C-alpha cells in the first residue's frame, strides 16, 4: 500500500509540474500575441479522416486585429467587423450575413485562433520536435466539457519566438484537422476599410441574411 501511495504521489507531482510548465508557456504565447496591433497569417489547412477515406488540403490567409478578422479560404472571404459576419462567395455571387456564433460546433474562429486555449481546457506538456531547425514544443489540450466534439488538441509552439507553429485538432468522430502557419507577420499598415463590408461592391450578389 505504501508503494502504491508513493507512486500516486509521484504521478500527481509530475502531472502538476507538467501542467505548470504548460501554463507558463501558454501564458507567454498569449502575452506575445496580445502585444501586437495586428497579425497577418498565411497557412495550410488539412482535414483527414482515415476511416472515411477523406483527405483535403487547402491554403488560406487571415488578417486579425482584436476581434475583427478577414479570412480567405476555399474561394470564400469571411469578414467579421466585430459584430457581424459576412461570408462572400464570388463563385456563387452570394453574401451571407449573420452574427458570429462562437459556440457553434466548438468552432475555433480566426479571432480566437491564437487565444482559444485560455478557457475551457486542461493542458499538459507533450512532445518536442525539431522541424526545419526550429524547436517546436507541443502542449496537449483536453476540453473540460465532456460533451465537446473535440477529443484533444495539440498546440505546437515555436520555443524561440513563442508563436504558434501549428494546431492539430482530433475529433471524437476520428476527424483530424491540422492548421500549419507558413507566414506570420505583425503590426503591418492596414487599410482602414479592411474589416468593413462595402455593400456597393456586391449589388449584383444575392444577399442572404440569417438573422
């Protein structure tokens, strides 16, 4: 019995130490992100489900300033001005207008992409990898909500810059989505109208208001 208690105490102390290290690292990332006026990212997005024989890859880019963002992916521009979300499809010549729902399907929206881990997750240090000469430290996040569709998330952090390198999300349905940052720029000179929807540009589009 004493041996079992000793082992349990060791496990708990190791877990606590790992979680404290993970929290410190995540806090450093959060502080770094919040210090920037704006952030521009080019990324690769991969979705795969082996059991369903699905693998899709695409590239995109996003500019973020506070809660506002402009995301381009799969031929669609998603523009959020802080209150309203505009999804603009040039192929369909359609604009969908709605209020952003952060809780929908555990969505990690662009405005939360670099800070989503601050609430709702437990975390622990995971593996460290050397990727193209960069030391990437992974932190494993597990949702506190047992009803979450997310099984876990691995957040890869560049140990030197404290920038997020990639995010690997595993769903309970076996789907794995990976977002890898190819370019990370900060404090750029942005157009004042970058996050503003100009209805005059889309007079011939079908306007779909959801709420």
